[in-house]
C-alpha cells in the first residue's frame, strides 16, 4: 500500500486549516486519576477561510466524542469519527451550522482514553513522594490529538484558555499563565489558565501532581516534587542569565513567565519547550550545573519554534537546527566563543555517530525528509538538530560571520514571529535580506539541493576552534593507542587525566572513543580502575561509558546498563543502550526481559520506539 499525504499542508494531519481554521480553544476538563481520563469539553472558535466550506476537520486519537454543539444556539451538530489509522489517529468531521456566521464556536464534549499517547498517568508508588498520583503530557510531535480534538498541525496557531478540575491537594500547571488562585469545589479545586500568545497544538501541556515551587529569577520559578526542589533550584540558578543572553540574540521575550518543571524520570525527552513552563527530565540534575545547556536550548525555542514555527514536521530543522544554533550563541555570550565552538564539535561527533547507525543513505538523514505515511516519532533523530545547526553556521560564515548574521537572525525572527513557515520562506528571506550586499553572490552559489535533500553527513563543516576539544582527542588517542598495543603495563594513563577536564570534556572524550573501533575488555577494566567511571552520576558521562563497555562486550556492564536504561525513560539514553544490548547476542535476552518489565512504566512514545528497536513492535 502506498501511503498518502493526509492533507496538502501537512502529511501527518487530517485537518484543513486552509479551509476552516480554529483560532482559539477553551478547555473545560476534569482530571480523574481513578479513570485515568480527562473529560469535559472544549469550545473551539473557528473561522472560515474558504467561505464555501461547511465542515471542520479535526484530528483525534483514542477519544470518545459524545456530543458536538453550536456553542451559541446549543443546537447539536452532526459529526463523523472515521475509523482508526494506527499512526495518525482518527479524522473527526464536524458539519458546521447553516447560519451565515463566519466565526461560529463549536463545543465538543469528549473524554480521553487511559491509553492516550500524550499522557502519562503515574501511581503514587511511581513518584518520589509515594503519596500522590501524578499526570503529565507530552504532545510534540502529533500526540495533542489524543488529549483534545484539534487541528493537530503546526501550520495553524491558536490562543487558549483552560479550566481544569483536579483533586484538591494537587497542583495543576499548564503551558500558559495561571489565572488567580485555584477555587475549591467539593473535594476538588478548579485551576484557570490563559495563553494569549498564538501557539501550535504541540505546545499544549499539562501537569498535575504534588508540586512545589521556588523562585530562581525575576520571571522564573522552578517546580518539582518537594523532595527534589532544593537540588533543582541549585542546578538551574543560571536561568535568568541564559534568558537575558537569549534576548540579546533574539529580541524581547514575549511569554511573560519562564518557569521550569522537573518531571519524574519517565519523561521521554531532555526538555520540552512548553510555553511559560519548560518541562525537563530529572537526569539534568548532575549536582554541578554541568548539563544546563539543555535549558539554554529550551529557552532558545521561545523564539525559534514557539514564535517562528515549522509548518509541518518535514521542516523540523527550522525548529531544532535554529534552536541548537541559538543555544550555542547563548553559550558563546555567557562563557566565551571557544565554548560555542566546543559545543558544535560535540554536535558533530554526535551527528557522525547517528548517521553511522542510521546508515549514510537513509532518506531520514536528509535535512528535509519526506514524511508521507511516516510517524514523526519514527523519523526523530539528531539530524535536523545538528545538520541544521551546521548549515546555519556555514551560512553565517559565508555571509561574513556573526557581525553580519546576528542582525539577520533578529530580523528573521521579527519578520516571521507568530507565524508558521516552510524552509523556502527562510531561503527567500535570507536572499532578500542580503540582496544588495557582498554576500548576495556567495548565496547564489550555495548548493541548496545537497544541503536540504542529500542523505548522510553535511557537504561541509566550517572550521571550529578546537582548543577545548584538543585534550579530549589527545586522551582518546592515548587510550586507543594503548589498547591497540595490547594494553602493556605500566599504563601511561592516571587518575589525574580526568581532573584536568570539565564534565563536558569527559563526555566528549568518551564520545570520541565511541566513534572508533571497540576497546578490549582489558582496556575497559583499566579505565574503570583508573577513573572509576561506574560511580559517575552525570547522566551524559554515564551513558557514554556504558555504551563503551557494551561495545567492548564487557559482560559485567550488562546489569549496570540494564539498570541505567530502566531507571529512567529518556529516549536519548534508553534507545541506544537497548539497541546496543540487542545487537550483542549474549545480552539480547537480558534486554528483552528488561523491556518487558519496564515498558508499562514508560511513556507510550518510549515503549513504542524501544519496542521497534528491539523488533518486538512492527
Ligand atoms: N522539542 C524538543 C523535544 C521533542 C522533539 C519532543 C520532537 C518531541 C518531538 C526539545 O526542544 C529538544 O530538542 N530536546 C532535546 C534537548 C537537547 C537538544 C538540548 C532533548 O530532549 O534531548
Ligand atoms: Zn529542541
């Protein structure tokens, strides 16, 4: 069967905002931990783009729709819920009222399913405090449709309001501004929110749990379960400095509040840029602030992604490539240019590793993949991030460096803010911006075709300043030389080696080793004796160390790797570790057994992608 594009503007959404578009959502929902559902209704303000159109097409997934009404007249409206496509959910068609009203309001009464792919319901035992249940959402890329019937395409943007009823002893937060204090209603409380800035559906977010907050800056609080709050507040103390550096790069921050929420370990990403409230994994808490680049990344999305948005996930590099580029501008502003370059070198190593494992001719390694019939969860990789940032840095160099490119970046954001765009909008604006300058001729010579459509590594990289990477590469060389000589004693390596390196340099040293052939078990044992890496808490270091052990087929590492990959559900870590275990025959059954035990504790997207990696899901 050949797949088809679901709609002209977005291969992954049934909706047609080019015909009739939703402009505002008003959610009224009750949170039931017993039923594991959100139920109630949403009032959609719609606008006919085509005057002739008489149906509103929405995306849905596993939703039970009981009634659709014209909000003003309460007249019930005919609707059809199509049969299910496992990847994209169900198309919901609503017949609009026959009135001459071009801007009707439609209320849809519905309930989510306990297996909603956007939601993770945790029992009290699965939380730190062990006393209260917990709920969180993750809508990107196309899971919002399993939380609310909506036009689940980033080509459309809406404002929203919400009234959420939840157990009285729990806190509710959303990707929005809180409105007043929660109001008591029997044994529940009603919480109100509003998001006055236009957002794509994937930025809708909710969390319900035993949460406390601490102020960490003039516009920022950090939220977490009480037991983690002190550590979280310490770890993310640089937030305001990162925000002001970001404003310096991108322009004013329009979202008012910038709060952080630390989730339970099953949160499947490092961070998620939900407006007003970035969601983060607890694996960022290393105790020494060494992993806060992820916060700079999510802050950068406040402009690239949240203001200027990819119009569908084939143009995802416009979100993530730009965001990595801005993230590193922030790092450069705060810590100096060499750190910006060092981060880019790390990204290049990561990209090489990813392309090696995906295959250099894999179509999903191109910057603009064709997502017809493809679930964005299946196409997700570091390619749009790192190839995208390599492309932007290449363009920056081409037009004359940061002096020329920084003002362009600000102008690009100001020009496209509050809108959704495609790659060509960026290219045209770039050419237009530089048209009467010396850069114009250079831009004519760019090989756009290769950059956008060729699979594999990018055609070129600019020369990054490698002053901070030199010691990482040298130490990597030392170990691989020693390994290649058959590990003769005494070793030239000593515990002092790592003392001279920062956590991100240790991470890069291990990443470099991972790019080479496997080490021997003897070398792994020596490395453990010399550096004691088994007891390192920094998740990025631990992740690479365990992979290095598995590559060496070092048996003692199997239980440690299983323990690490099942103690959290961040896909960046779980997927490669499970793949490594699977690819090593002796570890395969341990991987399959561990997967079986942990999969119900993970979020859907993690269980699904790891299941595919392990060939237990087709
Ligand atoms: N928006 C992404 C996370 C995402 C992407 C969720 C696609 C679902 C679908 C977020 O900003 C992100 O990129 N997170 C990274 C952070 C890193 C690149 C610094 C992560 O989770 O590791
Ligand atoms: Zn991102």
